[in-house]
């Protein structure tokens, strides 16, 4: 049995499936993993320096000069088939929730609903003083209209993107929810993550400790490979499309036509 078919079987058998995704799922959408050297925006800057909470507090103009470019680079990106397959699994009742480290909004754009964004999202920015929240388009307008290029709250304070910057704590509520989901999952499906960065590195251990299984769809080794029921090493898009096709037989009688339609296009 191929790895993809085995994974499809595990998904079918599990009462509760939770996906956990990292930067690798967005690479096919043209968003490089910043830990990959020599790629994109991070090539010329040290993320620890420019994307640090101290940099934001000390020099919001410099921070936003960089972060505005980052927003711009992410704004026009679109979900790829791997994002879409996960959204379709959820619609078909085969995936209960999705935890992601990514801030790029692509899971939401693909249609995932039960979404826990443990590192936040570029979708909105907030005022650190009065807590007012502004959507991305509004933030971009405010940035363009400011003489120093700093998007400001109505109260005058510089806005902060609702993403976890270096030097910041993770949002406690999202973290608690991610931990509860991982602990309660029969199957934790890890996609495009090297499972090295906290808190994502700890979540598979929670699943295993509660008697659940883990499956890994990621290129390159992870610390959990030997404890995984399935490890798929190929490209995330082709691997998830193969899983999706392997599930199509079971789902052919399913009322959700969105899934079968997408499965057709996956085979094209
Ligand atoms: Zn304010």
C-alpha cells in the first residue's frame, strides 16, 4: 500500500483528525520559508532585528518600512492545492480543525473554518494602547497616508500587526486551543513543518501521549519521523492530492459535491 493510501485510511478511521501546518505548505504559493537562506525579503535583513517587538517600539517607521514590504509580498499570494485539499477535507467532515504557524491568511482564503493561527495573522493590526483593530486594507491605506509610513490608530498610536513578533509571547488563548486540539486528536496530520519551532514542536508529543497517532507530510527529516504512523517525503501538493484521490472512492457517495469536484481537478 502506498503511503498516501495508508494516510487516507488513517484519516477515514480516525474519529478526530487535526491538521498542523507550517511554512512548507505555503512554499508552492510562492512564499519562501524565512529559514531557507538566500530567499526573498529575509535575504537582506535579520528577521530577529527588524521583526522584533523592540524594533517596533523603538523605531516604528523603520519597522513598518520592512513590514509594509512584507505585507505587500504576501497580499497577492493565493492558496495552492494543498491548502484547498485541507479545506475540502474539513467540508467533508474528515478534518476537525487546523492549527497553523503561518500568518499568510491562505488557509482562511482556501475556506478552512476551524482555524487556530498560533503566530497570528496579517489579516488585521491593532493599537497597543486602545486595542482598536483595523483590517489589512485599512492598515495599508493608513500607512500610505502617513508622512513617515507608519499606519496609525485614530488615537494617534502606531498600529502593530496582529502577528507574533520575535520577543513576544504567543497568544495564550490560541495556544491553549491548539494544545487541547492536539491532545484530543486521534490523528494529528502535520504538513509542511519541520516541527522544530515552539509551540508546534510540542504538539505531536501531546497527541502521542494521549494515545493518538501522528502522520507527517514534510520534505526532510523531523524529530517525530520514527514515531509517525506515516511519513510522506514528497512535495506537499502532490502528496495531499494523492491522499485526496485515495479518499475519493470512499467519498464518491458523499453529498458534498465540492469535494468530488475538487478531486476531479486534482486528477487532471
Ligand atoms: Zn489607539
